[in-house]
C-alpha cells in the first residue's frame, strides 16, 4: 500500500461570485523514499495541490472532495488537532521564498527548537543539540553562530539551508518542497537541489517536488505528474515521459526547453496561455491551445488511458492506442 | 463625453475599488449614511426648521423642552430645545456642518504634516530624524489646549480679538491640526523604519528613483493600515476637542455652537433631567464616527496591497 | 442720641443669649465635607475671600458675628457701647483660651488689629479707623477719624490671634507675623486661635483635617462634631455624586442643575437661601455713543427678562433684581421691581432715534459666576429682539479679568458681594465716578458718573444715625434705577446639601460662613 | 548605547529650553496671576506695588533671564498658588497620575491584546463584530460622559423599574440591572502606603485600589478602542504572511502561532503608537482627574491654568517635554529590541 495516496482530490475557492474549482479531481500516489515531481505552468494548481495535502490552503480555499490517505488515514477528513501532529513531524514542507518563510523577529534557534518541542517531549538544550547537528548536515558555514542569529542576518541560500534543516528535524516520511530553489540565484539553485536530493536519499525520505522547471524534474524525480488547469493530464515514470511524452501539452513543454531547440533558432512556444480559474473551457481544458483538438475534444473531458506505464488524459492518444491494439489483434 | 472622461469613468467602473464596493453591504450602507450626514450639514439652512444662529428667534422661556414624542414636548421643536431655547434639530444640523469641517480639516492637516514628517524622519534618519522627533516632543507637550492659547494670543496681538467670530473655524482647523500631527508622524516613522529594510526599496533606489518618489509611491502605501486607524480616531477627537477650545474663548463663538460644544454644554444637564441635550447630538456623533470608521476599514482593506483580496 | 443707640444694641445682645440651648454635648461625631476649593493658606489675613473667612470661623472666633437675620451676636466681645461719635468701647469675655494654651487679652486684639491694618486685602475695610486703644485686660476702644456707622460691621472681621504664638522669628529667620502673598510664611502653615476646631493635618488641594479644641470657651454650643475632613472637589457633578454615593456628608456649593436631583434623593437634605451677591451688566458709555442716552439704557433694561433668566437658566436658584442692595440691606427699596417690557423697550429705542439698532460687543467670564456664559447668551438673544446685535465672547476668569480692567468690550458682566454687608460698598466700587487715585468706582465698567449721587454716598458714610443713613442710601438706589446706570440681573442664591442626619440648617447664613462649631449630627 | 542615551539627554535639555521660551512668551495670554491672589476690594495702586514685588512689571526678557538663571541650578521658580517650589509641587502630584496611567495601561494591555487578536483571527465571529462596534462607539464618547455614567452606575447606584415588578422575570430583570453603588467616586482614599520620596501608593490597600478602579477604567476607555483597532488591523496583515503559514506547516499550536509568531510582529507599530499615547496619557489626564478629583498633575495643571499660576505652568510644560522625550526614547529602545531588523544605535538614532 503506497505511503501517500491521493484519490480524485477536489479543491475549491469560495469566492463571492460562486465557487472556483482550483483542483478538479486529481489522483496520484507516493511510495516510501520515492521522489515525485509535480510540473506545470504557474496557475496550474501545483502549489494548491501541495498545500492541500496538509490542509494548509488559506481561506477561502477548502477541500471539496476526494481522499488523502497517509499510512491508511484520510488527512482530508482529519481534525485540525490530529492533523497538527502530522504536520512538521511526519510530513514537512519547504516554501518557495526563504526571505519570507522565517519569522523576521525570532532567532533561527528559536524557530528550530520550537518545531522539535511541538512534537517531542525534549528539553531545550537537547533540542538545540539536534538543531545544531542538522545545521551541520546542511553544510551551513559556522553553524554554532547561526542559532542565535536573526533571519535577516543570513543570505538567501543559507536561509533555505536552515529551512531544509528544519524539515529534516523530525525525520519526516515525506517532504513537500514547493519550488524550493526558484527564489535563489542560479549558482546556489543547483547546490541546494543537490543537497536536498542527497539528504532525502540518505534518510530515505519521500520527496514531492513542485516546480515549473522540467530540467530539475528530469534529473531529480523518479515519477512525475504534469498538471494543467487543475487536472493531471499525464503521470508516470519520469524517464518514459521525458523521452516519449504522449500528451501534446507535455510535448510542448519539453520542446520549449532550450536544450531541445537547435542553437540560433527561435524557441518553440505553446500558443495561448493558461486559462484563469473562472474561465476554464469545456471538454479537455487544453483544447484551445492544442493543434490536434477536434470537436470531440471540445465537448468531452478525456478519461485516463494507460500507455506503457504512463496514464494520459487525451482523446487523440486514446484513439492511437485503440488503433494499435486493433492492429495487434489483426496480426496473428 | 470625450473619450478621456469615458475612459476614466469606465476605468473606475472596472477598477477593483468599485467591484469590491458593490459587493460589500456594510460599505454601501455606511457610505449612504455618511453622504446623508454631510448633506444634512451642507444643506442645514434649507432643512433646519429654525436658524439657531439668529438670536432673535431664540426665546429663553422655551428652554430645555423635551423632544416632541415625550410629554411636555412641543411639535415646533421636533427634538426639543437646548438650555438656551434653541431648536435642537436645527442646532444639530448647523453644528454638524461646523464639526465636520473641523473634524476632517484638522485630520487632513494632521495627516499631511504627520506623513510628511514621519516619512522624512524614518527614511532619512540621522540628524533630520532626531530634529523632527524632538520637534514632535515639543509639540506633544503643548497639547491642543496650549497650542490654542498660543495661536489665540498671537492672533489677538496681530488682529485684535473682535474679528474672531468669522474665521474661528479656520483657526480651529489650524490649531487642532498643528497640535496633533506627532501621533501620525511617529507611527509613519515606525513603519518606514521597518519597510526601509525591504528589497523593493533597494530595487527602487537601483532604478534611480528620486527620494520622494520612493517615499511616497513605494513606502507610503505600505504604512496605510495604522494611518487609517489613527486617522479615523482623530476625527472624533478633533470634534470633541473643538468644544474644549470654545470653553477657552478660542473656539466657535458661544452663539454658534458646534456638535462638540452642544454635547459639552449638555453635560451639566445630563443627570438633572434634560438628557437629550447631550445624548441626541452625542448619538449623531457616534453614528458619524461609526460610519467613518467602517468606511476607513473598508478603504484600508481595499487599498492595502498586502491584505487578501476578494 | 447716644442713649438710644446703646439701648438698641444691648437689647439685640440679650435676645440672642436667651435663645442658645444650654447643654454641652460630648463631641464624638466625625464629618466628611466637600467644598469646591480648599483654603489657600492658614493665614487668615493673607487673602480676603469666602474660603478664608469660612476657615476663620472654624479655627478662630470673631469679636462679633452676624446672625441668620443680619443682626449682631456677641462672641469674644461680651458687650459694647458707643462712647462718642468717633469711639466704640468693647468689653472682652474672660477665661477664653487659645489653642496654644495662652489666655485671650486685649493685647491679642490690638496685635490682630495692627496686622489687619498691614494686610493688603483687609486694610481697605479698616481705613476709617485711626487706632485701637487698650484700656485694661478686658476693655478696649476702637477710634475712627470721623463718625463711622459701620464700626460693628468691621468688628465682625476681627478674629483675635494669639499674639505670643505669632511673635518672634521662625526657624528660617523670618518674622512669624509676616504676611506674604507669594511663598510660605510661618502664619500660612501654623495656627493658634480661639475657635472650635484645630487644624491637625493639611495637604494643599487634597484634604484638610480638623479636630475639636477641647478647651473651647463656648460651653453652650450644641455642636457635637469631634473630627472634620474637608476635601476640595472642583467639579460640580463629582461633588454632588460624592454626596449621593455617601462618600461625603455635606457639600457646598450645589449647582442649580442638580437641585431637584438632591431634592428627589431620600437620604439627603437641600438648604437654599437668597444670597447677597448681585450679578449685573455694565453698558460702557465711553465706548458706545448710544449708551450715553438714558433712554437707550432704559430700553436695554426693559429688554432684559430677569424673571425668565432666574426661572429658566438659574432654575429658580436666583432672586431677580432691579437694584444693587439685596433685601435686609439699608439701601434696599422694596418698590423697585424688574421692568421687562419689549414693546416699551422698542418705543424708547425709537424715541432715542436708534430704531434700527446698532452692534455692540459683549464679554463675560464663563467659569466665575453661576451660569455666567449661559446668562450672557440669553441676554444677547433678548437684546437682538430690539435690534441690538451682540457679538458675544466668553472667557475663563483668568483671561477675563485683564480684559475687564482694560474695559475691552461694550457690555461687560460683573458680580459683587459687599464685604461690609452694607449698600454703600456697592456704590463706592460700582457706580461712583471712576477716580484712579481715590480708588472710587474701581469696577465701574459703565463709566457712569453722577457727582450728586457720589456726594450723597459720601454723606451717608459719615451718618451714624442708621435711619437717616438708610433713607439717603435708598435715595441713591432710586436715582440709579431711574437713570438705568447699569442692568441688574439677579442675586445669586446659596445652596448647601447634606445627609439627613447632619443638621446644617441652623448653622447656615446669608454670608455663607457656616458656623461649624455649633453643628449637630444625629445618629 | 551610551552615546545614544547621552545624545538623547542633550536633546531633552534642548526640548525643555525651547518649551520654556515658548511658554514664557505667551505669558499674558495665560491671564493675570495677581487677580487670583488679591481680594476684590484691593485698590489699583496696591496692585501695582504687588506686581512690582512679584517682578511682573519687568519686561519679558528680564523675567526670562531671571528664570533661566535659576533654572540652570534646578530651581524652576515658586508657584504663586502653592507657595512652594514648582518642582516640589509637581513631584507631589506626579505619583498620583503615574499610578492612574499604570493602572489604565495594564487594563489596556490585558484587554486590547486578546480582543484585538481574537477579532483578527475570527473577523466574522459575532463577538468580534460586537467588540469592534463597542470600540467604535467608545472612540466617539467623550471621557467626560463615560466617567459620569460610571459614577452614576457604580457609585450612586441605579434602581431600574422599567419592567413590571409583579412578574417573576420582571423582578429578576429589575434586580439584575439595578446597582446599589458604593464604589468611591473621588480622591485616592485615605489608605495610601508610602513607597519613597513623595510616592504614596494606592496599589497596596483595598481602599486605595477601589478608589483607583473607576478613574482607571474611564482613562483606559479613551485608549482601549484605538489599541483594539490597531492590533486587529496589524494582526490581520501579519496573518497573511508566509512565515505564519510556515509556522502552521511546522505543526505548531495555534496559541503559539498567534501569541508569539504573529503578535510579536503585530506589536511593532502598536508599540510606537502606544509609546506616544502613553506619553499623552501621562501629560493629559486632565479630564479624568477633574471628574474624579484625582490629585494628579492633570488636575494641578488645569488649576494652574485657571489661576494662571505661570511659574507652575512653565515648569509643568518643561517636565512634560522631558516625559515625552523619555517615553519616546524608551519606545525607540523597545522597538530596537523587538524588531531586530532595525539597528538601535548608530546612524538611525
């Protein structure tokens, strides 16, 4: 049984004009120690999906339906009190902008010790020892000094290292990282991503990485999900999807990567832009931007079709697979 | 309509301000009530059954009459009369006009001075900050009472005091405005100190913006929240402190009472039976301040970039 | 003439003796009282004010004191007789002890007289006196330069002080008897008098505590109060609430707006008396041409509705006035009544050629007299009915008096209480032609000047025959009325309130000097 | 740090000097002190002589020179009315005001923080709306009125008979709404314990505390609404920030998140405003002290104005100027402690 199983999760925002559907029924699972990538343009609902795991969606968002099974218990239905026991202890999070994540008026030490004391009966002194040890693991320069410093006294990279250290404090089962390196400058991004990867492997911690950077996903994750307008349109082993993307949107994303285009030529662009939550087209949400779109695509929401180890939600792909099956049956 | 105004009107209709105003019932109700009170003040001469400032109409014999619906009330005076026999309704209408002018005028002046000095002190720091903050200390120790005496004395020396009646309102706006700016200044300064450290200020500097553009266009919007809260509170204070000043002979002349002086003069009667002299104008003030506060809260939420929208 | 006077005076003395009940109660009750201000100093010669005189009656005793109906009651002076036109002989009561233990002798009275002559505030009252001649330990004579009818009135201001106690140098080398307006002197901190109470502790502006003097000479006094705590409560509303909530047992003054609130309260009693302080408006003839014409002044007098003001603004807490002297004063003329008649006023204005009126400025205090600013507004409204447009400005008393001295407005308000409880005092200060060096007409803001009347007043001042003097003073009052020299409003009533068990009515009087020594508190 | 304090002391001297110059120049605006000291029948000549003794007839410049000369040695003149050195008079009255302000500030702190935080966390709860409504009404009611109502209700007592007495619930309602009063409504009581110097404290005796209650409540009623609204406004903004969501993601208890993470950031602007308001409270408890006859510096200042006791007024304004410099300095220090991002000394001071 997978460590974390999300079954047709539905998240809505109760805005005055009526409910906006941010997540429209997505399902996926995460095994122990597995590294899952969540990819898609900004506004696809990646972050909302990530935050909904621990039910941290800010008002007026709420989980409208579906289940989030973690070690057999449905987090979506859990009371705030019970959920609190899991947050930070069993499932930890890393936010995007390290400048804003740490409380500016509390020392790094306080913010680490309190995480420990919230879940363990431990004296402050011991908590500080563990914190110090974690800081060493994230290779932060002169860790002893850091505990008593304030966040504004550290650089962006150092702060993200502290946040990673906090995430690992209680040996969580899963770390959900929402674009952990986007806010950092390029040189530090690779370093921090490598550090995160190495620590996850070392502690056999499952990693759910949310990013819009296909490059990062292809190197780091074992499986990946591609999200578009609140739905998962393609999910499966990263290698398979990267090498042989089925869904036209995923192909578009891959072709848009600089490495893929010949040097000196214009980069490939997917026409149009992501629809906003209150104007999502009927049928397959990608149809206005898809060159293969036909009337069928415009009316009916495509179901998932298994192609190899990849599930794809696209009528064209479903039709191709159907045709191939028929060919195989016809040939003896 | 020329395209310019069309676009501005349509831009307003499309703007978030109008969008959130339409949906916020409280904002609508308070705006309507606010406009009603201002209108009542402005059109007082038309609405008021009698002219309270015309002494010939006042007859001492019908002083302290209760409101019409109570026994002993006189239909000619719907809300009863004050200690002088002035019709309370008309006096409230005229008084509201004066108090509104003074309330808003003074707070506007306070905010302008407060924001200007607060930004300068906070942003520039060093000697400017020390100088401005000590001027604030001197100003704080000279409360409205003392500033009134100083301005009154200076005015008397230059103009002689009989011309005072006509320009009392502008004098009061000046006095209350000048007396209370340090409160807003210190708050703005505190917010500026906190904001100054943030990246967007450095970014603006890097883009070569001049200092006052950074201060007013970038830092100021981030300090709106406390300013609105203090601003709305100061309006109520201004209206009440005007009454205290007329006691000193520096406020509105006795024969032209404002809302504040009506309330204050009613204090003596509150326990001896004529409670309406204080309570009815007091009620008008409470409604006025309530409405201003609600509008202030709504405006602050709408205009504040950091608060969650919609 | 002499015999007649002595007879009159002695019979007055006898009548009061008989009426005083003759038992000395043991003083064990304690009283908490609140006035609107506490005594400025313990030196009773430093300032001539109501507060100081109230304190004097508690800690000292006068030679003679006024009774309820303005008669003279012998206190430390047993009896007195007029020796000739310029001298009055007094005989002192024996065996009277000071708080310091010394016995009262005529030397103490002479010491007090000399000190009164030196005090800036009191010297005006004793101007007519040339000397105090000591005959022996218990008799002395008061001598005046010329015949002076108000010797006894002045004698009520002599509160004999303990000469021995107040002589010599105090610890920082100043003369113990020194009087100083500024800075604290020995006398302003220590006291030794013959009165019913001693000051045990005093904290300026917070409270003053008194204890009964066990060696008090007046054994017949019914007073059974052993301890008094006087707290100043400035705010009218708070003072009344303190009484109603039981915080204090006796308060004064009581504002007009709270009169019926106390009447309604079952636990407290209200006592009111018509007072002797006249409130009036002066029409400045120098500043306004129209006010020189008697008809215009009369028109103003007709336009002002004194009854309306007394009833509506003062809530019946004032007696409408048409003249300066209140009832009981020699100059009082019963026939003079307030003359409110708007039509007559308009006719007079027309006759004088001011039918379409004129504009004047009016200035009054707003925290000196009861409801002074409200009265001013009412008068301004009344005058506008006869086309006199009034530009009114009210000021706190501290700012008002300099403006008054500078005669800064056309109409100004002034209130006056005669120190000598006698009509002449009104005329000398309020209606006589202003004369800087003699000090006459010092408060005559109307610049009204009528030399014959002034001569009449001078004559009255030396007329010892009370009836003839009264007739002269009434002549002056009548002339001022006909000439409308000023616009009288009312005499301010006095009001005190106390718990039902505190019997204040017998000890109160028109001069507002409660004789606390005789206060009885029932259980 | 020391340099910062020394600099502030220097500035305090400057502030006091400026205040004394201004206060002296408006002397005649404050009225004629002599008028209060003499009886009505004192002749004009006598007054001129008296004025000479007091040195009132000299030119303003001469008077100020004399004042400054003595002020340098710490003698701020003698009060006409009290007859004592002005500093002693102020020191006698200051403790009463300080105790009133301390009591009121404690009330404000213990009430405005929980209410402000609750109203920020649950803006739509009816209790929050109730608090916000009451705080708005509280702003617009002058303290004079609040004080009178408090005295009427709790000192004198009110008997309510609106409801029919014969019915059970009518009687109960009447009984519940009526109060029998009994609370002291004036003065500091007579059971004060001496702490040091001129400080007689009412905190340590039941009688003293009872006397302190009503004045402190009415003084607090002026500032409470302002603080509730300020804390609510700031808190709502802070609750939107990422570090609060991150604290939730760490699984911290809500109480810790609200009262440490959020509150500490909320208090930054509130402290600065609080500091200024505290200064204003110390300087201007005039109305509250007048209504409750509280022998503090507010009442003393009002009487000094009424009696135009000029030396006392000048001395008081200088002391108030000092009070403001001190409160603002303390606020800056606290602000530096609470908000680490702002450097305390150095350039910013």
